[in-house]
C-alpha cells in the first residue's frame, strides 16, 4: 500500500492542476525579479509555458481522436477520459526537454530526466496508462519542447520581440 501512495504522490507532478500553478508561479517570479534577469526568465518562461500548453492540447486532441480506453476502465479510481497518449508524460517530458535545451548543468538535466521517467512510470504503476501511452506522451512532449525552443530562437532574433520582453 505504501508503494501505491508513493506513485500517487509522484503522479501529481504531471497533473494539469500543478502546471497551472507552476505557470502562475513563473509569471509571479518574472514580475519581481530585477530587470537584469528578466530576459533569461522571459525566454525560459516563453518556451516552457508555450510548450506545456501546446503539448497538453496535442495530447488531448490525440486522445479524443483515437479514443483508446484506459487499462483501468471499470475500476473505482480510474480517471475519466481516454488513455493514448499520456498527458502527464507529455507535460513532464516537455519540462525535462526544455531544461535539457536551456541549462548546461548535466546533473540538473539528469535529475529532470529521472523525474520525467518516474512520473511516467507512476501512470503505468497506477494502471492509468500502458507503456505505449507514456512513450507516445514523452515523444509529444519532447517534440513540442524542441519546436518551441527552435521557434523562440528564431523569434527572439527579431528586434520587435526583443523590445517586448525588455
């Protein structure tokens, strides 16, 4: 039973509710940091927030299009909605990919990768998803983070964008 409680705690880190709170926290930090640090936070916030939103939307669109049932259908604590791909895996791997693309420190990158793997495995351990669901979710998250990072680099080179975030 203690093991199930561990997985329930870990799985919260990929939940949409947590990500809404994280987005508001990022915006609050941006509002209070010194001007000299705003550009770095703005770039990370733009990439992270946009990729979290897009990866969540893509995962939900795929779920409603494919209509693949969860492995726990019929259980009392089975989440509603469809299974493929995992939105939790998409969001947490989006975070891990944004960190990997934005931060140089290997230990930080590795820690976020381990966190992403644990959150994703929690979804299988709780019987909410299959391995295919979490792998697909991870791929969605990584791809969206990569594309958001690439887009940001192109847009940030524009003079108008630099003026907006300064």
